[in-house]
């Protein structure tokens, strides 16, 4: 293995790979894009030329069989995550897999067992956890910026109406909780620093799609702290979260994976303090951090235990939504 970079292979030319993670790989200081793949060779060649990959393949298996590929990124539909994580692990590839890592908590455990058996790293691609904004919010809250936490509230929704969209296809395990609600749940658990003691969820299952198209979840934590998640596909766009304490309110008004000069708003006694945080591309930071985990044994910012516990919460929510 080279001493200073990781050769990446990408399994599928999915939209998130195109607009976010492939540019992140290209910008990362310890990564090289070695191979891209698609079921269509024309699509693979298009991505090879667009992003400067060394090789293009018309099968996902070919990426795993390439001896020069050291790590793979998996942006496949949710229903295919388990299959391809297990296949990649068997081929001794390190794996960055799109969220949600597993469609159930048991799938996360199965993935973890396979990766441990084969001596490879596995991390869920929650790029927002790499953000300086996320880290700053956690630091501020832990240091008492809002006083005692009373409530954490998160919103993430945007319109999706095309039934051909993977997010609205039940057989591919689409749905708003898997796609965007998972962010809300993860950030609330992260800020609270613990797991919920109870969960209550209600929502709307699409008559045509059969997937959850919007929902609200209330998570109760110890010491009377509540987390409220709103997510959906059939409502107007909104992406933000806030932490409400007995002394102040802290709000992050920008999207989870936004970049640039981002804001944290702290409102106290009628006065709003605006903190600005210089935020690089989270996807680049994610690729770099995963690379350091492989090359330098750095600890992943998002542990498999965290992914497992987020999946447990999602399991309970979808059970209550009858999905």
C-alpha cells in the first residue's frame, strides 16, 4: 500500500457520487480515483472522463476484482448496501458506504462482523459529521452555551414527486426517514450524547409509493430532554436544526452538508450572536479522514456503534409507521 494516498473505486455512478463524493475524492489530499463503475459502460466512461479516473468498468464486481483498488465508495440504493458491503469485505476492500449504512440494525451488525473478519475498515458516509460546524455546535453545547438542554429540533425535507425516483421506490427501500430523517436522528443523538429512552413516531405512507413520505418523531432522553425530528418528501424544502436550552437557543440555519462561510446563531436575552465558521467541502473531509484511518490508524469520526444505534432508532420509527 502506498504511504501517502488511497486508491479509490466507486461502485455505481449514482447522483450523490456525481455531485458530491467523486469531487470530494478528487479534492482530497490523500486519495486517487482509480476506478468507476456502472451497469452501463457508456455511463462508466462518461464518469471516467469527467473525473479523471484511471479505469472504467461495466460491472461492480470488476471494481472489487481490481487489485489496485484499496477502498470503495458505495452509493447504491439502500436495499443493496448489505449485499455489496459483504462482497467488498470479502475482497479485502475498505468501505465507505452511503447512509443509511444498513436498512436495519441487524444489517449493520452483519456488515461489522464481515469487515472485522476480513480486516477492513467500514464507515457510514455521514459527511456532515466531518463539518467544522457540527464539531463547533457540539463544543458550544457541551460548554454550556445554551445552559441546560431542554429540546433539540431538526427539520429536513424537500419535494420529491417522481415515482421513478429511487427515494420513492419501496422495493429499493426508499422513504424519507432513511434518506433525510436519518440526519435529524443522528445529530440529535450526537448533541444529546446519549440514546433515547423512548420514541414516538407518526407520519404519512404514500398511497402510490408505499414509502414514508413525511413523519414526525419525538425522542425522549434522560433529564427531560426531548428531540423532535421532522422529515419528508411532500413538503417545501427546509434543512436546519436548533438546540433549545434554559439560557439560550442555538440554531444552525444552513444545510447539513453546506460549505463556505456558515453561521451558528445563538439567541440570548433578545440578542442574537452570529458565529461564522469557515467550512470546507464535507465530502472531501470525509474522504481524507477515512484515508487517514486506513493509512495512519486514525479513529473514524463516525463509529460503527453509532451507526448501529442510529439504525436501532430507525427500526423503531419505521415499525411505528407500519413501513
